[in-house]
């Protein structure tokens, strides 16, 4: 089970959103670099970064910070947030990130996803952000009217190397992930799944470990609020 501590960057700061709402955000004291350093010092190997400025603008706004984290800490990093063209994918890969997460752009244009998987083999992760069974796009501000499982079936053979499943209703709420829906996604998916949204305790991590085709889990707000201690969490990281 890979543990992905999360860093969400907005205005150069570490923040957490509640259910993806930009008007409902909490800023945290450490800078993204300081937070990454803390994760590295505790022995984590993987890191999940979202460029929230990128999600809003469609540009690689915080590339310099992410490049800095890659250079300093030698962590395996997956990055998402407004990545809408091949140029942005290439910038992140050139910066040394392990996986580039495509979300809205891949959902709106399946050919873009297919082409990205072909061009950047084993580098593309697909982010499926779901609310009540339907995919959300554009920084979670709009519903796509596409059922998550239907969309996954359509793109399942494109060559995506990792799938990140987030239940928006659980995100930032610390009410445990939506394990039932996560299992449905993992059952169908041709690639390993990362669960995201709502992790509240070590018990959630232990539960995720027993799920088939689940590669890892993302932990965000529960770390920042002190509900999960990093010393405890890193023991589950393998």
C-alpha cells in the first residue's frame, strides 16, 4: 500500500478545500517546500500534489515550486490540476514527476487522453472526481453528466498507468473514503487505483490495504489537522 501525503498549492501556500470549494479553504502555516521536507524526513516515498491555481487557469502556475520539491527531496510525485495539453504534460515530465494526472481535459476529450497515453507511456494517471456517481470537471465546478463507471469502461484500454478515484462529497470531510464505490471502480479498472477523499484515521488505511487492485491512498486534511500522526502513517507505507 502506497501512502500519498497530499500537498494542495494555492497562491504559493498549502491549503485544503472542503468538498473542492475554492470559497471554503483553509490555509496552513508550512510552505509547500516545508511540508514536502517534513514528509521526506518521516520516510514517505510518494507525494500527491495538486496545483489549484492550475486547476482554475489551465496553466502550470506552480511548476517552479513543484520542480523545487522534485530536485530537493527525490520523492515519487504525481501532479494534477488543470493539465489540458501535451506541452503541460511534457513540462511536468521534464521536471521529473513520476505521474501526470489528467482530469477535466481527459473527460471532455477522450482522444486527448488516448494520445497522451500513447505519447507519454506509463506516465499518465487518470483522475476520476465523482459526485453522486457522476464525473465532475473544471475544478469540480461543473457536472459532466457522465456516469463514472460508464466513462471508465470507454477508456479502460487506452493505457492509463494509474487511476485516482475521489469522492467529492467526502473530500476534506474526514468521514472515511467511499469504499463501496472505490471497489466498483477497482473491479473494472485495467490499472491500479488510488483512493482519495475523506481519509480520517489509520483504520481507513488498514481497510484500503485489503482491497483488490488498490495501489494506494491519498491522505490530506487528516494530516494537517493532526488526526493522523505521520509517525503512525509511515508504518503503513510499503
